[in-house]
C-alpha cells in the first residue's frame, strides 16, 4: 500500500512538473520575443565616417589643366610616407576608414598601394576597405571579376585593418550597374555563396539589392536637393529590406563640391560650387538626417573631379577642419552645434543648424568595434503629392532651414506662403520640395507621361522648365481647368521639378456581381513635349548613370510607407498562424498534465 501511494504521488508530481515546465517554456518564449521575431535581425547603429580614397597619383598627375585644385605638395601614391600622412590627417578629421578604388590584384598600383594602406592602418588604429572598380581595365570578362573578388576575399578581407560591419568585411562597388542583376547573382554565388561579406552597391538601382547587401550614392552633386535625394534612397533601401526579408545597409554620402570640367565630358560635366563650405554642410547634414548605417565622404583625394577635402593651395586645411567639426557633431549627436564654428572661406558665416532631435527613420547596425551611437538628425518626411515636409525645431529660422537642406530661401517663401518676417512655430510643417510618388502606378497610353492613381486621378510629374500654361496645353486643358483639378494651386504657384499635378480623371470602376470592369476611355489627346524636355542636356558625367536613367529609376515614396519604418520585418501571416496553433497545442498539453497531476 505504501509503495503504491508513493508511486501515485511520484506520478502526480511528475504531471504537475511537466505541466509547469511547458507553461514556463511558453511564457519564456513570449517574453523573449518568440511571437514577433523578425526575419531580419535588428542591427546597432554605428557612427562610422568613411572617405573614398585614390592611390593612382604621381607628381605629374597634378597641375593647371589637369586638376581643378592643386595639392600643397605634389606626391606619389606609392610612397608609404604619403599614405601614413593621409591616414594621420583622416584620423584627426574624425574619419574612421578609407574606401580605396581597386582595379584588382597586381600588377597594378591600386593593389600594391592597398596592401601598404592596410599594414599602415593596422598600426594606426585605422580601417580600410575596397571600392571594387567593376569597369577596371584589367577585367575583360566576368571570369576576371570572379578571380579578382576571390583574391580580395582570400588575401585582404581577413586583414585586421579591413573594415567590418557585424563581423563581416565590407566591399563597396563602383558602376555595378554596368552588369545585369543576373550576372551579379552568378558572380556572388561563385565567390561568396554563404554571404560572408557585405556588398554595397552604387547608385539608385533597387533591383540590385536582391544580390547586394546595401546601397550608396557615389555622386550627389547633380541633386538639386541633397536632403530629399538622401531621404529618398534611404527609404528605397528600407523598402528593399522589407521585400527581401533581410537587413539592407544604407550609406549616406557627403560631398564638399564637384568639378569634372577638365575631364572632357562635354554636356555631362558637373561643376557644383563649394559655396564656401555650405554645400558640404548641407550634404553632410542630409546624409546624417537619413539615419545611415555609415556616412561616406566623396572624397578624401579625388583631385581630378575636384571633390577632395585633402589640403590644397586653394583652401588650405579648411575642408579637413570642417570635416573634423561635422564628424565630431555627427558622432556626438550634436551636429547642429558643430556648424558655424569654422569661418567659411568666402561669403557670410555658415548658418548654425538646429539641435539634433530624433528623426523618423531609425536604421542601425553594429560596428566592428564598440562605438557610441549618435542620435538621428531631425529629418524631413514624405507628405501628400510628393511633398517633403520638415517639422520646425526649437531655434530654427528660415535662413537656417534653407542652409541646412540646400534649398533656395525664396523657394521656401513661395512653397509655404511665408514672408521674410514670418515667425516660425515649433512643430510647424515646412515644405522643402517635391519628390515623385508615382512608382508602380499604371501608365496610360492615352495620356503620355502620366500615371493613374487608384482614385482615378491622372498624374503628371513636373519637369525642369515646365509652366502651368504649357502643361495645360499639353493635355488639352484650359489653365482654369488645371487649377480646378489641383488644390492649393494658383496661377502664381511656383513649379518645382517633382511636383505632382492632376491633369485629368478617370471614372472609378464599381464592383457589380463580384467583378470589376474599368470603362474604356477613348484617346483624346497626345501630350506634346515641353521645350525643356526637348533641350534639357544630360547632367551627369559618363562615369555615373545619366539623369534620364536616374529619373526613370529613382524610387518614390508612396503614402503606404510614410512615417517611421520598423527595424524588423514581421513574420508572414501563415507562419504566424502556425506558431499560434503550436502555442495553443502546447498550452493545452500543459493544462492537461496539471489536471492529471491534481487528480492523482
């Protein structure tokens, strides 16, 4: 009898313990985030500041007619003393790593000089990475590119000074758009099938993010509004991450200016004035406002394209000192206070930026070494019909906002119906400009150059040189008809490229009996090209995609993705239901064990 009672008690306690264990397991899973574990693991933000670096110079590379600006002393890139000097200058300016253009393994000086750079960087607490030159003269075929990448990964990426993110070596790519996505997929599957490195693509082609791990814009000197361009491509990267179900890195670009007028690029030449440091201030601020994983400066020493911050005869140490101020402000989360501490080389003093407050697009990664994370910069957000809206922060002025985001002050007055004497209120919404939000919408052959929204509105995106009269005439409208179709539009409204205008409407189909049929609309007009479209020149140099290509492929921010974007991609609905079902089953079993234990 005693033995039987003992057995029953042991069995009873076993049931109770089993039930408690199952319920505890479920509770622990819920607390640890098992119910909403993301597809892409959250990353920790870095405050890394990088700079493009070039190692193909000798003393004859410089001089009038060859470079827009001249170094203080002409040099040879192969001299270890020169490389060490550049590392020291960069570290003093708050730069954490050089990203050096690389033509592939030797024999060529970009390879031998990169090896020296890594060794010197290792001894100096500095980092370096490769910008893989897809169009290298040493690459005849994709087989050559595969061999070069294999050599890079076996010979350099394990070096202690090679730049890493989340423990993985980072490789930048220039002109990846010269190959197709399928070609890159084959290349990567050949050299990095396990995705042991991080590949950062160049320029605005979101399709490449199916193969690459992140995106950067090499050149933003063509942009009329760097803040809008940076925010747009940052959002495009996040959208791709949601679609791919894996984390994608965004690298914001800052530039002091650009001048490739000596390279024989004809109408594609860009000469973006430095404006006494203001352009650098605006692009750095725009990059920081996009909540980047890293910021990259174009460039430390691209002398041929006039984008160098390396000390020169024209500017002395000004741009290196300004870099130190901007980098320090970015890393400390006080970029606004950093502006204005250095007098510009010309013109009135730089306008201080407002104190940084948390932005609306947090995006983050973890650095290779412990490093503090800067708070995001107050950033513009996409609004209705392509508007980019900035919320006024304490201490803001119209002059300061215009300087921060490189927007013409008089455009701000016009866009927001303000006067020079207008008083700003904290949290007031200021329209900075417009970006198209038409990607993915159907085009209509009856209204060339337009797309149709779900509500039936036929949308035209304003181009450079457009006028209200020309747009109305193109779509067989009277000016008053065009004004009536668009709220907040008058015959005195300013037209900026990217603004969306309604030029017609289609009947919205009505569901009847479970089917929807869109009424057929007969062709009524063929849009005429505006003078600006007939004569507008190509604005980008041949080394980057043309503006026409960018205009066709640049991402748009649709209302569906307005506002803060989650760092995590939630579990698919079917998988979530499966997990919930499993939880219910385990909970039922746990309760059953408890019940048996109590009965025993």
